[in-house]
C-alpha cells in the first residue's frame, strides 16, 4: 500500500507521516530529506546550487541512506550522520534552488520509487501524489496557515537555541511556498484525487487519527 502525503513547508507532513508509518508498521520515506542531502553535498563541496552537472556528478559519488534508531530516523551521506546538518537555516533557505533542477529530481524520483517497491510505504514531499506515486491508494494534501507554520518552525528553532524572528520565518515560508509551487518541474500542487487536510489548530494526535481513519477506509 502506498500513502502519499504532500503539502507546503511546515504543514506537519513529516511529523504525521512518521507517526502513521510507525503505527501501521510501514516504511517511512522523507523525500524532503533527500533534496536537503543533495543541497548539503553541494555546500560541502563549494558547488553552486544552480550547477546541475556538477551536482549530478556529486550525486554519483555519495549514497544517501536512512537508518532507524531509538531517536527516530537518521539520514546518512555515505557513513556520515547528516540528520542535523540538513536542517540548518542555510540548507533550508537554499534547498528550493536545488530541488528545481530537472535531472536532480529525475534521479531522486527514481530512487523514491525504488524505495516504495520495498513494501508498504508512507512517503511525504511535494510531488508524491502527482508524480512519484500517482497510483498511491491514499493521497493527502496537508495544509496549515502561514502563521501557524511559522510558529511551529519558531518553536523548532527555539528548542535548538537558534534565534530568529517570527516575522522573518513567515516571510521565508511564503517565499519557499512561492518557489515550490511556481517551479517548472513538478511544482507543489494538490493531486486531483488527494484529500485536503487543514492542520491549523489541530493537535498532532488528532491529525494522526484522521489520517489513519482515511487509510482504514481504503
Ligand atoms: O519537506 P522539506 O521542508 O524537508 O523539503 C525541503 C525542500 O525540498 C522543499 O523546499 C521542497 C523540496 N522538495 C521537493 O521539491 N519535492 C519533494 N518531494 C520534497 C521536497
């Protein structure tokens, strides 16, 4: 079974997808982490974020993998744990540029489809229901107000000791929404057969329950 969860930045996709996968014993695939890992590869090697051929060259040299441990899912680049590095402000602000590169997307989409063949999967991203898994049995398009999403990100940064203003986060979220939904390749778009779920003002537990109920009806 394939569950596709798409939506804009900080709508709660990965939090919910992880919990739903755990409850159902499904594989969880965080596709945003894959685009973030490629952005980090470019940064580590001083490659310009728009230099597609050099980034493809780097992708052939590194392996991105996910490993589950007691703290949750960790992301590795070859043997290096990059779980925290890919969440830095710098990577967050540059990942839209890298994820707009056509051939980078093609390669990652192939890899995502390969992961989906390994078993039942919950996959979250921007183009899962429209492009990666168009035949997914359940497609959810998760949204939340810009303000609520900025507050969520604010709390995440606060817990890591990173200081940033709420207004700046609202501006960044709006910019990333715009870039993600206006790029020419696989823009963020609700699939025609996706169910829209607005998580504004709803607790994590309630959203998980709603998603599980949708899946159980299938
Ligand atoms: O979900 P996230 O914030 O970790 O995603 C990081 C970026 O990657 C986001 O700005 C858009 C891009 N992305 C994408 O283009 N397609 C996906 N399937 C997942 C993420």
